[in-house]
């Protein structure tokens, strides 16, 4: 059965719609007007469905539709086998639809297939300027490798919007249909590369129906096959478009020419019209949306994709394209939510590109909780992809999860053992965990990269400062700070020099005490070396604490220098 809102469900089983349809075909229903003229067996079976219209024009639309159907049934029975209205209504009611109600295009095609109709005739009624009406009807073949179509248009005063207007549309469509055979011959001769006979057949079709879209299209293809210029091809295609503005083949060829000419404006116009005809062509819709994004018309891209999603909100390819358009507009929260919806509908879509995009989106929102969630997912889906492990470590460390951060960066280093950046970060996390020696070992590995030496120096600095904390180990602090000094630059070097100077002052004090107590020459010399080195480092780090530096340089260091020199004179004979 055909479902409402354009969804196609299963038709009723035999005994329902199928049996009803066959019975109706076998004999007229009660009250049904019998056919005046019987159609021959080879007549094309035609389904005329109710015209689309505003609610206010529903009665008028029924009259016009019936007038068209009756004209073909009564006067063109030699070429058309028109399905009677009672049969159409019976099938519609059995499928849950009301009578004389316009159908969605896909539903109309489903009904045509079910009734074995070779031709489907649809139409619309639109209010024109003043009191006029624009009546448009389209006849389209539903079978064959290259189905043809024709459009008839009529502008009438509202008072003339009746069965006669429908009859006139029927006459015009029937005249157009008579040209289909010549168009078919044109195509056949074109396939045989008999261009002269193909052109002759096209001209015959145009003599019979000057606005034949199929004939003009065939002329365009002949011109292209003969190496004619694009302008000539385009001219024929535009005439075909004028004859049938919803011919998808014509619109696709126009789009192709506009694309070749890089005429994006006309290309997008053709694509939008084509999507009106082939609304279910998601590949085409996505391509058009991408063009809008490239032209920085992201709102148009989103609107175009929403038109498709209105028909079915669970179309993954459209949602995916929409998320890209939203991201291009920096609408990060909407982009992330849309892409999340994709993952819920299709878990197989969560590949490497998907993960890169969704983590980028949540990073831009920003939404740290969802970013962490998707980064964890990325490490599970792509366990050999190092960047996600690194990012996970950074996020966990920011949340004070030191153990989790260490494990994540350990996984990163297992995949990238020579990545100095990983060693620096791992060293900083080890420091947070109190594993200073291991941290310094990784800082040494990071220092192999000249771009990371200052970062490695920061790790050594942290280790040295820790050794200065109670209970202090001034020798260990000085050792770590000397390593830091080898790699430090800029402000880091100032800080390293300052703390190294303090450590060496304390070492000088300890050596001074030893020399004085034991009258030890070597201790006196060490005291002199430490205090001299301390003076150089305090000078280099004076910007760290100018007041204390001045005190060291003018009082403490000169005093210990004098004591060292005096003890060396007294103890080193």
C-alpha cells in the first residue's frame, strides 16, 4: 500500500487492491460511464492523476483533470488506453488516500507501475497575474531505456478553468506524443552514427511538435557527435528546456555544459531545478550543496539539504553533507549534533574521517565532555592512530586523571617512540606523579630534538627546584639545573640560572663550613669555585628577583669569596 507523506508501503495483497484492480479492469463499476471507443491492444496505457493545486482550487483541479482524461479517452482511443477514473479512485481508497487528491511524484509513479501504465500524466494549477490561471500538464513515459516526456502549458482566465481547458491540454499532449516515434528513430539513427537520417527524423518530430524536447535534445546530441561547438549544443538544449522544463536529461546536460564553462551560477540554477524533478537524487543534492559551500553560500547549502531531509530525516548522506555545510558556517554546535545523529543512524559511518571531523567540531564548540567521549571512541576504533592517544592524555591530565594521562601518552610513545613532543609531555605527567627520575630520563630523550630543548629544560628545572625543597639536596639540585642550563633559552634560562645560583651558594656555604672546621684546603677551593659560579648565575638570573640578587651580589657572595681566598692562603701550603 502507498503510505502517506510520500512513503511507499506495500500494496494490499491479492484480494485487496490487486483483486479490486483486476475486477475493475474486467468490467465497469456500477455507475461507470462505458467507453465510447475501444482502444487497440497496442495502445499505450495512460494514467492521469489529479492535478496539484491550492486547496481553494480543488474543485477546479478536478474539473480540469477530468476534462483532460475524457478528451484522451473519447478522441484518442486509437493511441491511448486511458485508465478510467473509477479504477483510479478504487485503488487510491484501498491504499488509504482520498479521491481526487494530488499525489506525491513517487506515489504517482508507484501507482502507475502497479496499474501497468506506460504513460503517466501529471499536472498543476498555479494562479497567474490578475485573474489568470497557469495550467501545466506533463506526459512522461514510465517504461523503456530512454523514456520520453512532453509538457503542455495553458494560461486561461479563471472563468475558463474548466473541462474545456483540460481537453485543450489533452490535445496538446496527444500531438506531442505523436512525435515520440520520430524522436525514437532519431536516437536509433544516432546510435548507428547515421547523423543525416537522425537529423531528418528530428526535423520530422519538430514539424509535428515544434516544442518537442526530445527532438531538440537529439539535435543537441547530433551536433555534439559531429564535433559542433558548445554554443550550438547549448542552443538546442535551451530549446529543449523551453519545451519541457522538468526534463531531467536536458537539465543534466545543461548542468554539464555550465560545469565545463565554470558558470557556477547557472550550474547551481540547473541543479536546483533538477532536484525539483529528481528530488530523491541524493548524490546530486550533495554535489549541489558542496557547490554552495564552495561559493560561501552555506545557508543555501543547508536549506537545500533540509529539503531532502524533509522527505526522510534519517538519510545519512544528507545529514553528513549538512554537518559539513554547518561547519563551514562555523555553526559548530549544530554541525556536531548533526554528525552525532549520523553515528546513531549508521555506526559503520564512524571511520577515520568521521572521527577527525567530529572531534574537530566538539573542540570548536567547545564541549570538553563530548570531545573526551569521542576521543576515547577514536582510540578504540583507531588504536594505532597516535594523535588520538596524545589528545586523550592531554584531556585526562587537565581533569587531574594522572594515571589515565600517563597510560594514554605511554600508548602514544609505543607508536611514536622517537617523538620528542611525546617525551616532553610524558615527562611533565611523570613529574605530576612524583616520578622525577623517570621524568628527567624522558626529558633527555626529548632534548635530542633541537626544537624541544627549551621544553626539556623546563622539566629539568622542575626537577631541580624540587630538590631545593625541604629536605634540600643542593648537590642534586645543582646537577639537574646544570642540565637544564644546557638546553634553556629566553626566560627559561633566566629562571634556571637564578635557581642554579642559589643552589651553588648553598654548596659554597657547605664547603666553607667544612673547610673552616677541618682546615681542609680542597673544601676551601670548592667553596671558591661554587661562589664564583654562583655569582655568574645570579647575574644571569637577576631578572628573576632583583632585590635578592642585589643582596647576594653585594653582600653574600663578596663575603664568601673573601673567606675562600683567606682559607686557601692558610690551608693550602
